[in-house]
C-alpha cells in the first residue's frame, strides 16, 4: 500500500497518495482514498466552505470505522475475502489519521 506522507494536510496527502496507489495497482487503497475524498468534497459542499483539518480528520475516521463495521458483518456472514478488502481499506485510511 502507498504510504501517505506526513506534514501536509490529510486532504493533500490523500490527493498525493491516490495516484501512487493507482501506479501500484492497490485497488483497496484507491477505492478507499477516492471514497474519502468524495466524502470530504460532499461535506465541504454541504457546508459551503473549506473544512477545517479536524473536520476532515473526523470524516476519514468515520470512513475507516464504517469499513471496519462492514468487515465484521461480512466476516460473520462468511465472506472473508470481502472482509479482508474492507479491513485493508480501513487500515489505509487510518494511516492518514496518525
């Protein structure tokens, strides 16, 4: 998985990391990164302003938690392959919150 760089904003790191994940063929990272950016854009559009870093952090964490919850349900239903993909996505998103 492409490792996000520290120092920049979460949004900037996501913007930079997605092309790297595409080059590496890391579909879970690409899907999770694009979904997180979409959620950030949607929230910014609803708020009609730029979001604060703390708001972006909360969105990315919520995206990770959602995937972890979905993974538990998939695993309980016997779909371990999908659960593993969701866990990989959640782990990738959590890298941006550290």
